[in-house]
C-alpha cells in the first residue's frame, strides 16, 4: 500500500470514528429513562403507558416510546405506576432538642429525609412549627440542610408551635410581622397556620387571615378546643376566604364540630363551604382521622382536596404510618387511583400556589415516584381504634428528587453486581 493510501485510510477511519462518537453522544441525550410504566400525571391528563426521559434534573420528554439508546441509564418500570413526586402539605419537620418546644425546634417533630423519600414524598410542608420569631432558625437548621424540598406555613404565633400557654398568647399573634416574614421568603413560606387555640375569641383566625391577605397566601386552620364549640359554619362562611384550608377534615375531636353529623350526613354548610372554595385537607395525624367520618363523607361525594399525613412522633408509628398508607386508605374506601394521585400531587401544589411542582411537564423538576399497588389482605387503622380491611396497598419502589435516585426499595435502578466493574 502506498504512503498516500495509508494516509487516506487513517484519515477515513478517524473521520468515521469521530462521526460515530458524535452520533452516539446525540443518541445518549438523556441522563435517565423510565421505561414502560403507567404514567399518571393529573395536571396533563395523562393516564397510560409512557416512557419518561430526564435530563439535568428536569423532565425532558414523555412519549409512548423513547429508544433506550438515547439514555445513559434506564429504569424498567413495567408493572409500576409513575407519578409526580408526592406533596405532603402537613408534616411536622422542625425537629430539635429544645425542652418543652413540641413542634418548634422540639422533639415532637421528625427529620424530613428520614420519613419522606421512602414513601414517594419529595416535597413536605411544615404546618406552623415556626413563627416569625424563629423561622430563620428552622431554615438554617432544617430547610437548607434537607434533601427533601421543605416548605412551611408560618404560625400566627410568633414563637411557633411550642405547645402550652405560648400558643394561647394573643399578644404574640401579629399579622404584620407574620406577613412581613413571608414576604422575605417567598415560595418557601407558602401560607399561615392557626392551631391549638382554646379561647372563645376569633382573633387568631382573623389575624391569620389578615396576614394571608397581605402576603397573598392561604391560611390553614387546625380548629377546635373551646367549650362550647365555636361555630364551624361561621368559620367557613364568615371568617375564612376561598382558598383557605381546613385541615383534619375527617376528625371528631373534643371542642370541634365534625363535618359529618350524628345521622351520618355531611352538614349542609360544609357542602356550601366547598362550593365557596374552602379547601379540605386530610391531616390524618395521631388523633384526627375516623372512618366513621370519612366513609359517609366519601359516599356523599365529599372527597378531600388534599391528602396529607400530619407526620410527627405520635402518628408515624400508629394508624397514620406514612403518606402511602394514608393514600391506601382512600384507595380502599373506593377513591380511584387517579384521584388519589391527584389529591397527593397536583391538587396540593395548587393549594399552596407552587404550580411548578406536582406534575411531569417538560421542564418541570424531575421529582418522580415509582409506585406499586400490592394485592393482598391488609388492615388499616384510624385514630379511634377502628380497622378497615382492604385488598390494595401502595408501596414505593423508587423516588427521584430532581432526577437523582434517593430511594430504591429493591435496587431496580442498579445493575447486577457481576456487571459492576471492580474497583481499582
């Protein structure tokens, strides 16, 4: 072979190799491909088999078929449900070691990352653990350190949810200071919280609503405690605004009128409140969910707007357990899987005005949960000691937070050990 032919041959090989490398790079344009799952994305009205491609922590593409060659890594989601990362708008995560501080830098709250990803939750909202006086402590110690996206409702009480006399202190309930703090941390502080007040005054509610009006955020109400009970009708139809949130919707606790009356009927003014735009949140907790309330309500078409846990040390090892267990209760009470997913993703995102979350639109954060519906014989317990038998239970196989695997129950995102190169 002549020298010129050798040069030509070398140049040809180099050109083809470069071309192949470019083609290969173009083909592998996605960091991760979730293949073959049933995608349920309520915002975009998707409920069917789809592939989901992720690039640089964002949803890059959803289609019926995306070639595996276009992704650097593939997760086989056959037999699984692929949903937006779950949003729990009621979980106490301002944990700490301060004595007698309850849910405000105290021991009654829990670290977020320990109780979120394993149940498919990628965003959790702390409901009033901090007030304007100590929110920055909460932000520094918990929010900024957590892998979970932690948002918060600011307590109308300046010192937060410390329990006892502090939460009865009207002098520490300042609408202006609360609204001002929310204005300094937009998007992270997504509302105002009123809880545990036992007086006959409406001041805590009205001051919280005023703060919410100024800051343009909703108010969440944990109502009750006074004897005789304050009027639930007045709360819904006089004091609250459309878009404000009534949590513990299916509770029957001392000092609060339940939404379902003694004859098993949802009260007329509760139905009127829903039409008016009041939001009804589950807020299961350790003492705030009864099947005797929930089942009659569901039979009358009164489903929750948002499913949430009220996560804390008194609920996580009792009937509540975790987000998926609460969702499973509604699944076994006859709510469709698509509605249960909507009530745990897109609807709560709308409630807290974070519509960048709770869906799988292209460009959205790649917060994703891969769920399995297990079939079998299961029991679900409410906070009054009652049990519901069921045949379906949700389980989380994989959770992704901005495209990164943060929970993998059975290692389906990993290669077999024989295929892992040995360490050098």
